[in-house]
C-alpha cells in the first residue's frame, strides 16, 4: 500500500514537470559544453553559486527556473528546478 502511494506521488510530480515544460515552451536552458562565461552572458548572474566539489571539480549555479552543473568551466547538464511544495498542492 505504501508503495502505491509513492508511485502516485512520483507520477503526479512527473505530470507537473511536463505541464511546466509545456507552459514554458520557449524556456531555454544552457547546453552541454557551453562555457561559464557564455552562460553568464546569456542568462546573467546565477541567484546562487556553489563552490567546486570533487575531482574533477563540479560547480552548481542556481537560476530561478533551472540549475546548471559545470565540470571545470563547461556545462555538463542543466535541469529544471523542482517545484515548491505549494506548487504541488494545486487542487
């Protein structure tokens, strides 16, 4: 029974993510291999910037709608931010 409830929550979260993508079809994300300088020029300064972690160093920049991960000074991926709990509680 608990497993079913967790499955429903994950499905709901995935549906909301798809709805967010559909609601913002023009949302552009940084693409793999772009430099930090290019990302900063295109998207501005991040809201929050984290120190490098690990070897090779991985850096995370947070923007309002997405998060960018860099290895050294190049994008390795960019992902949409998770919706806040209040966004999930739509009825």
